C-alpha cells in the first residue's frame, strides 16, 4: 500500500463544494468517479478541508492509500483525462503512511477576490464579488491587522452542528491589496471556522460602507457574538489558495 498526496485546483462555480451530497454534484464525487475509471477501486480519500458550494481552490489536497502500481505521473495524467474541465490534478507524490491531508495540515491561506468597479467584469462572473462602491484599500488593510494573533473568533463563525468546542484560531497575516480594479483579501491561519473568511471580508466591506465604524474590529472579536460582525460575503470570491504542511510565516 502507498499513501499518495494529490493536489487539485478547481473552479467551484458549477460545483457544490467538496463533500459528496445526495442531490448535487461535488468535487469529491467527480474525483472519485475519475479515480474509479483508472484503478477500478474507490479507496477512502481524505480531503484537507470542506469547501462550500461556489467556493474555488487554487490548491486542495487529498491523501489516500492505494495498492495499485500506477506511477504518480501516470495517475496525474489519467485523472486529468477523466475529470471535468473545471477540476484538475496538479501533482501527485508519495508520502509517509501516517500522513493525513486534513490532520497533518499546519495552516491554510485563503484569498477573497473583489472586482471593484462601477461596471461588472463578465469574465469574472462567479469568480469574484462585484463591488461597485469606492473602496479605501489602505484603510481596510490597516483595520484587518486587528485579526492577527490568537483570538476566539466566535463573532466570525456561522454556528451550526459542524462547529463545536474551541473557537480559538491564530491568524498569521491578513493583507488587503489592489491591482487595478481587482482587490484581494489574503488571510492565513492555523485553522478556520465555518464561513470565517467570508464574514471577515463582509465585516470589512461593511466598515467601508460606513455600516460598522472603523476601529471596532477588536471590540467585535472580544464580543464573541456573531450579531456584532458584518454580513457573510458571497461564496463566489473565495479561494482556498495554499495548504501548509510545514511551519509557515
């Protein structure tokens, strides 16, 4: 048996997240179907994270134990033959038998994309949030620094049965940058709660609109109350960008 780590990238516009569902097409389903075409087996696969409907990934990691002798390179090429056009395997390598795509993860980086123009970009439909109002990117970057550090992020979590126990996470960095009309929010942490990044972005945009005062992020974090934060930004702009399996800064 070999333990293989596969990295994927996918556009989530027409997919309903990672995990298999009864009545919706997901990344896990198309991945397992493609794999079965190659090795005639459905091994137990471990995904690095859950992603919601409409969310994208520049880097998503899957680990699995297989006995099939196919080489890593041939597996990558064969998977890309059978996968739909919006999903691709970008790498395959053998890892130690104790490696687990989720539990071996040390942290993740997410990017949220905003098209900041009065006119929408049709080529970014479903790939970025269209935000037509003026945006003070420098001010938002300064505000976002309040997220850095170890905090209880209850205020930035959609509470449901999936979230239990400790809501403390350590954010390593949070950057807001502009390139032309495209504004990106980039955040890395040792873990993320359900909808955490989308609520962070939604709160910053609410500050930009004047609905939440500047300088209050620390108070919102300390409140540990979801009602104190802003709305949840739409899924279309969110990308799982990097998965870290070693120490990172």
